[in-house]
């Protein structure tokens, strides 16, 4: 049964497989605008402003009667969404694997997330609690859909294709994020000439990301095909999903090499995510750069990430995904180290740093996904990719914690940014120790020519 589930192209014509792959790319095109325009740029400042408008004289809001500083509300809402995602993603992955019905789960999660994002258009006045609820729902939908989307990769691409296919998917996502962000920024920066308030412009930008997400999700839902699950023909319930999760947890010791790669990814990706989220803080607080410069740098990262993902996909064809990722981690180390020496008040140097981040960011993430797909046991794609997403979202507190502690002890954002080198160096060492060929064989997968 597992060979039927996972063998990309077994019995499929090349044209049909390519059609599926192109449809798959479009989900990256659909959902990336949520992480770019909503989470990275607009929602944090806007929702924080709503919370501050609702705060009492001491600066606190009281969701469910709990006193929370208004300035912390957005961060707490994100944390709540991460916690809920960690609980829901493995269950969704297990049910998808057993039933083989990935498309309905992908569709429901995507449209719940897109609907919640579009609903943020109604965040006005003091409706901070509505904003928090919609953020949690949207981010959980985003996370669950990402698990199922990633689980399609071993089914639509053979071992030799996955680096290129995964890289193209990331490139599609960054291209969409760039296009929508340009339109959003044009609206936001020119809101006066268009006769709308700054708050209304922000709400339109946020809600438009939800509409974009919903419209382009139609493409993968139409083009992707279902494969039989591991329990095809059996009645599958939430209880059976939990049982499948428990069984997989017991079996994890059989896939120790896969878990070693997951640990390496957990470490270095935490560094990647922290650089992405804290670079603007470093730029504004340490380098004294204005908001327009920071947003322009985010756009530059998005544009160059397209080229970086495609370039590193080509390098992986010649050198293998593992070696290319190791090279990207060396580049990450050099880029972050260079950030320590950036002079204040010099945006040109910050743009050079942003360019370096953009060129390595997309490729390192795309190749990590494709390499992990080679190490996943057949028939358990959804469950293992839920662990992959948990390692991304569920542990992303560690990098910010190190960053924050470094600043607290030194009162220097330069020391804080240099503290992140430990994630890239340790991740490099751990990944270097992963025998990926043995890990793929242990998982029961055929080996590509280069891995």
C-alpha cells in the first residue's frame, strides 16, 4: 500500500505529473501573502494600535479578565496560535495519511484561514479581542494547510525532482509576496491621495491578503489528485487519528536519523526565523532607520528570495541538497556576523545585509523541505510534516529568547544579533553529522543520484 501512496509518477504520465506540480506551486503563491503582508508588515502594528486604544489608564487590556499590556497583545495572540497549531497539526496529518483525503483538509484549513484574514477588515475602534481571535484562527488554518501542502511533495515529485520542485514552490511564494506587498505599500503610503485613512488602508491591505489566498487556492484544489491512504476503505475518526499519532510516536525510534535531521533543522531554522522577525528591530533601534527604509528592505528580501530559491535549487542538482544547505548556513553565519559591524544611519549597508538574507533565505528553506521529504517513511507524509512544522512554529521562541536575553544583559542589539550565530553554527554541525543516504534507506525510500 505504501508504494501506491508515495511513488510519485508510478503509473502517471509526465504531462499529468507536471500539471500537478504546477498546481502545487500555486498554493505557495496563494498563502505566502499572509505571512508577508499580514504577519510581517501590517497586522502587528495595527492590532497593537487597536489594543492600545482599548487599554485602561495603566496601559492594560483585559481579555477574558486577564490583565495584558496592550503592547504585548499581538505577541501573546501569536503565541496562542502557535500552541493551538502544535496540538492540531499532528492530528490533521494523521487523518490525512489514513484517509488519503488530503485535498478536503487542505481546502478547509486554507479557507478557514483566508476567511479569518478577510474578516480582519472589520477591526476598528477597540475590537482588539476580535483581532486576537481572528489571528489565532487564521494562523492555525495557515499551519494545518501547510502540513498537508508539504505532504503532497513526495507524491507529486520523484526523488530526483524534489529539490527543483520545492525550490520553484518557494520562488512562487516569494514572487507573490513581492507583488502583493508592492500593491499594499502603494495603497498604504498613498492613502491620503486616495481619500482613505491610514487605518482603513491597513485593513484593506490585510483583508486583500485573505482574498488573494482564497482565490488562488482554487488552482491546487483543482489540479492535485488524491492517493489511497494507509487505511483506505476503513472508517476514520478523530479517535483513530489520535491512535495513529500514538503509533507513530512509538515508531519514532526506528527513524532516529530522520529525527536527527529534524533536530538540526529545528536549530538552524530557529536562527533563520529570528533573523527574519528581529531584523527590523535591529534596524530601527540600533541603526536608527525609518519605517520606509525597513519596509523597502523587506520587499528587497522578498524579491531576491525568488532568485535565491531557484539558484540554490540548481546548485542542489550538482552538489546535493545537504551540501547546498550546509553552504547556505555558512552564508547565513557570514551575513549575521557582518550585521554586527553595520554603521548606524547608513541604510545602504542595511540594504546590502537584506540582499544577503534574501539570497540565502528562500533556498535554505526550500531545500530543507525537499531533503526532509526524502527521509519521511512512505505513508506517513502528513504526520512527519506535522513534526516538521511543529519544529518551525513550536520552538520559534528559543531564538527570540536568546536575542532578548543578550540585549537585556548587554543593552546592545549588536550583541543580540551576534548571539544568533550559535544557531547557525550548531545547526551546521548537527546537519553535517546526518548520514542522509542511510536516513533515506532507513525510511524505505529510493535514493536520488545526489542527496
